[in-house]
């Protein structure tokens, strides 16, 4: 019997959020971040300072990111608690370097900020459905790929954009094939407020 009528619906979906905050980032801030001391981080470079949003020079950038987090908590997560930045750091991917696959522990939502001009061709951020060993590894036919079976989601940033995504998602950054360095900021967040229910004895104030 040929199946002619059927229906598929997503039971749950994973949000990926992006918005542009370039208006909140000035030349002085760009120069300050680019000049931060960096140390080796496997293939790329990471700032020695891992709390850069606590620096007075970046107070306006931090406020703009906080506005995005407030919007995300309210409009995407639909919660009344506050998301706030925990650690924040700068990254430099020189030509021919990318960023190994990883996810962000002890964080709820992670983000990246492309605070200055990005080189061309751009290198994308790649989200991987799988985090580790796959007991069953299916090869998906290209023309049959869809949101239910795709192994990867590839997202190319634009200058001035902030990305927000669930911290548990495995991701990596493609090799920088441009002749100039690719600069970005990354950050983690946690939640402030009370979650759970008093009478369920699940209440937790953070
Ligand atoms: Fe990351």
C-alpha cells in the first residue's frame, strides 16, 4: 500500500537566536578587545582574561548583551527569571585555524558576539547533533535531509551579530580560510531568581 497522506510534526524544537547589536559597539571598544592579551587555546587564541565583560571599558557592550539576554529569557524561554553573563572571553582565529568541537558546562545559554568586521570568506559555526560515540551511525541521503535527521546545522555569522544557543549543544568553528584574523567574543550565562514550586518541594532560589 502506498502511503499518500501523512503528517509529521516537531514535538520539541531547539532555538537558535541571532540579532545585530553593532550600534552598541564603538571603535574604542573594538580596539580594546583586539588588544587584550591572548594565550593558546588548542588551535586558536583565547584572552587571558576570562571575565572581559567585567572590565569598565566594556560596560556598554555588556549592557547591550544583557538587553538581548533579557529579551531571550522573556520572549524565547518565556520565563520571568533573569539570565546573566558568568564568564566572557575573546577569541582570535588566525588564518588556517578553527575551533575544536565543544559544549559549555555550568551554563544555561551560551553566546557569541562578532564585535568587529569579519573576514571573507567567512567561517561558520557548526552545530552537531551528536556529542560523542554513536552506537548507530546513519548516513543521511542529502536530498532527504530535514530538521528531524540532519546531523549538522551550519550558521555563518555577520559582523555585529550576537548568537544565543543552549549551552549543551555541541559546536565547532570551521577553519578560517581568509587571509585575515577572525575575531569574536564568547560568553556563558546562568539564571538569577527563584525556580520550582514551594509546595512541590522543588523550589530553588539562585
Ligand atoms: Fe563555544
